[in-house]
C-alpha cells in the first residue's frame, strides 16, 4: 500500500512536469496516451489493485480514481488552452511579405536640388522669401509702378489690394538687398503663382530659381558665362543655348535664355543687368554698384532634363509617373 501511495505521488509529479512542457495538441494527445491509454502508466497501476488485499484495495482504488480524474481534468483544461492559442495565432506562412515603401523625392524636387548644387558650387548662397508677398516687393521696388502694363503679364491671386501670391522669385532680390550690403551672390528657389492657363508648358503654380550677383564692375558677359556654364553642367557639355533680347522692367538690358532640347528651343530663363531704379529702391548707388539677375523656370528645366513634354504630369500626383523618376 505504501508502495502504491509513493508511486501515485511520483506519477502525479512527473505528469505535472510533462504537462508543463507540452507545446501543441499532438504532444498533448501523446501525453494522454502515456498516462491514460490502454497501456498507460495510470492504467497499469489499476491492474496492480488485484494484488492487494480487499481492505487496502478500496483505499487504493479511491486514490487511483482521484489521480485519474485529476489527470483527465488537467488534460482537458490544457486542450482548451491550446485550441484558443491556435485560433489567435493563425499565421499563413505562404502569404507574401508586406512591402514598406521608403518614398523618394518628387522629380521636381530632385531636379531643383541638382540646380541648387551647381550654383552653390559656383559660390552662390541660398536665400528664401515668402510666397505671400507685398505689392512693394513683387512689383513696385522692381520698377513696376501701379498701372504699369507689365502687371498684366504677371496677373495673380490677390489677398488684399497690397498683398498677393508672388508671381516670381524676383522680390527676394529686393528683400536681400534691403537687408545686406554688397557684394552679394545668392540664389533663391521657390514656388510662384500666376493666372496662367494650365497647358503643356504652363502651370498656374510653378517653381523658379532666382539668382542675383551684385558687385563692382559686373558685366553682361559674366551673366552669359554663368548661365551657359549652368546649362552645360545640367544638360551636358554639348548643350546649345541662345540669348534673345527681351524686356523686364527690373533689368536693362534684358534677355531670355533658351535651351535646345532636340525637338526645338524652350525658353528657360529670364535675365539681365540690374536696373538702376531697383538699386535706387533699396538705397544702393547705381553709379557704384552693378549686378546681374536671372530667374530660371524650374519646371521647364525638369521637363528637358527628364524628357517630358507636358508640365501637368508634375502636378497630377500619378504614382505610376512619379515612381519612374524616384531616386
Ligand atoms: C520672370 O518671372 C522674371 N522674374 C525673371 C527674371 C529674373 C528676369 C531676374 C530678369 C531678372 P518670366 O515671366 O519670363 O520672368 O518667367 C521666367 C521663367 O519662368 C520662364 O522663362 C519660364 O521658364 C518659366 N515660366 C513662366 N511662366 C511659367 C508657367 N506658367 N509655368 C511654368 N513655367 C513658367
């Protein structure tokens, strides 16, 4: 009898241990067979009952039954637990992995950054100006008084009578010259707005990159040389450019630089020598200072660079288009 009691204790202990390390339903079934199966350890103990005398048999039987029930119950509980866990963790290992996109630069941003790098390499600093601008900076200080016909060329959205969405980056010229004494050499990239048609080569919101160089004895050849160099750096050393006389109220003489892009010439840059009236507006003596200024159409540059013939592609946010130019 004592012997049997000990065996029951040992079995109870070993079962507990084994149950603790069960990881799945299959293992659990094996455990059940090992203890309660036809040849299971508990089942075999019941067979020993015969060998005991009748008095002891009762007590031993009760002992074994308790053990059997305990084990059965523990097995049932564990089974429920494992089933629940399996429901929670239904992992389909055949599913393809999830793709996380890191994103990239918009083609306009990428081209703009390349342009900035070229000018920084030539010694230009980078300045910023506001997109909502005063009439004074966008027009008046640039020698475009009220009712000047040039205002029609740059019609835009007005916020108040004196405040508007800037039509070009040239107001930054005025802001910097008001603030700092020459010599000055900077570029200023940014977004500008116009009441323009949305067609293949025009957008009502687009990007410009302004440039200003003010020093003593700056000449038109300095301007030409710099812009030609810029075009060749950007489009390759065989690039052909041409300067055509033009008119801007804030430069004199004025020109436009076009670049040949295979299918013809595209006007990319407005430029010229800083007009004396602009120097006067910012309190610089036009007899002492000279300068050149230019404004590059960033979108047009990007069109040539990427071989695109419709500016609207940049603003449609069609991922199939944008992905082709991700860098
Ligand atoms: C100007 O805006 C002058 N501020 C440029 C300038 C700066 C001249 C400094 C002299 C000295 P213009 O309006 O031509 O100029 O515009 C400059 C460039 O912007 C054009 O050559 C063209 O490449 C681009 N551009 C003009 N309008 C649009 C538009 N609607 N969509 C896209 N690009 C445009």
